[in-house]
């Protein structure tokens, strides 16, 4: 091949990946045969053979305002022609403007500051260090079934064994019962989950906490919403022990839930630290820790450096994402289209016994599949079959959860009501026979 040319043949793409990718990067392949994408536009994707798909995954929730959005593309192009990278040891206006705009999206009356990273796991690690440094305490609470990332700190906070490597992870992390009304150990008894926090603090910690990290809606864990009143009460218990509240908005932020710009806003609480990534840059590598100034200042005398944190091209894209969300009314669209999509899932629930539960809010939706609704036995094999069929019928969804029995739908927020009929037809065909 000519130097610099790209081999778009299916055989060439698969062969190079198999030969040159490390096993750790080859492992995350959801389908039985590779799905290769060549281009995208809005809520649609095309594979290397030209087949179109309705993207209900948003490239793992990274594409928030649509594939190849012209406003995001224009902003990135303008910046990349001027300067591709500027490390934070030097100054550049674009990241500073973006930090100001992100701070303006946070609850009023607080002094918010921003630290940009290259992605979510990096941001989680920084939030953990910040909490421990600010409080002077070590012990952290996290939820079972939570996913926070694959780095040592983020992996240690993750409560799913499939993402925890068989190596020594960080100490001082205590996973508490997940308040899941469908599958949790205490059912829908919110008080019992809160009491478990007290027991964990009493028996598993020194009695002093660095903090509590939580997703307002668990993403990879299967779109599990926190019950009303839980987060506010849990945070108070943690604060009473000297800790702070870290909210992981990597999947739930930027208007995706529809009702609010941030998932935590539905819980009458203001966290000390908010972690964001994925949709923040519409696919550009970018993450951020937004913290109250007094918390962030605890690291003023210590060096924490991200080589590509605050990259001006990524930050230019991030600024464009905020503008597009406002200009195109994508938060309101998430609520409107999300309601129609959820109605489709509810109809599947009524029609197919294999659907055990439907849940979610806005454009964070999921259906959990079970072999029996009474026992709630995960229908792992059946989910794998249905998942393959969704691809055959032109949908891209996620197979998620500890038992891989949950179909998760988190599309770009530009998805339209007209797409919902196509989604329903494809899902009905995929569920045929179940």
C-alpha cells in the first residue's frame, strides 16, 4: 500500500487489529463479529459496507450533540489550524473561557473551579486525591454495581468484579449496598440502604471519611436511578463523618436526563466535587473535575499534571457542545424523545415476558431481561441473541450490567421523535420469538 493510505477492507481492518492490538485493547468487543464504522452524522452511523444504523449508544455516551456536528467540527477546525496543543504550563484563552462557562452551569452561590483532564477515569483519580487531601481522611464509600473507570483509583472505586483486575487495588474503599429497587438486597426500602451506610462506617472504617462517590444514575451498571431522598441523606451521613460528596456525571450530565442539566439536581443536593467527561467534548478526549474552590485549593502545593488536559482543540469542541445544547434545545429534546422511547420499552415489557424491568429518565434508558419475572434470573444468553438481532435490524445498543442481561440506550441527544418508530420496529423484530 502507498504510505499513509488506509485499507478500508473488512479483512484488512480486522487483521491489523488482531495482529497489532494488545489483548487488553482487543477484549472489549460486544458483537460476535466486528462492527466497523466509516462515518456518522447526527444520530446515524454507517459501516464500511454502507449500511446505516440508528445509534442508540452514542459511542458509549461520548457523542452528545450528534456525530460530525458542524458547529463542533468548525470550532475544532479553527483551533487546530491555529495551535494543536498548549500545555497548561503556558496560558491559552480557550480552556480558560471553557472553565468559566462550565462553572456558570453549576449551582449558583458557590465558587467553582475547574481542572481539565484527558478523560473520565483520570478525572475520577483526581477527585479521589482531592477528597482525601482536603479532608485528611482515607476511607471512601462507593456503591456496588457502580462503574467509575479502569485506572487504579477509578477501578478501586468500581463495584463490578468484571472491571476489577486481579491485582492489589487501593485500600480504604468500602462498597455499600446499591439502592436498586428492582434487584437490590433491600428491595425498595430506602431506609434500609441508608442504615447500611451507618453499619459500614461503624464496622469497616476508622469512623472518619474522605467521601462518598456516586452516579446519580448508574450507567454501565444498567441505568439504576437513585431513589428519592437517598443521596441527600447519604451525603449528610458522610459529611457528619468529615467527608465530602463526589458526583460522577460522566454519563448523566449535560442535559441527558432532560429535567436537569446535571443528574444530581434531581436530588436536592450540592456536591463538593463533580466529575464529567464523555459527552463534554462530543467524542474529543476531554474530562473535567469541577470542585468548590476550598476543596480544590487543598492541592495548591502539590503537582497534578495531565499532559493533554485543557488541550485547546478539545476545549474548543467542548465550548461548541455547550452552545449547541442551548441553541438546539437538546435538554428539552432529551426529555421529549426519551418519554416516547420509554413508552416503546414499556410496550415491550407488556408484550414479552422476558422483559423484567424498564427504567431510566430522559435519554438514559434500559430494559433488563430475565428468564422468569418472579425469580428475576438474568437472561444472559437470551440477551446476547437479542442484542445480535438489534444490529441486524439497524440499531446500535449496549449490552450492559454485571450479568450482561441489560440493553442500555443512551443515544445522541439530537435523536428525533421520527426515529422512535424505526427503533420500535427494530426492537419488535429483535424480540420476535421471546
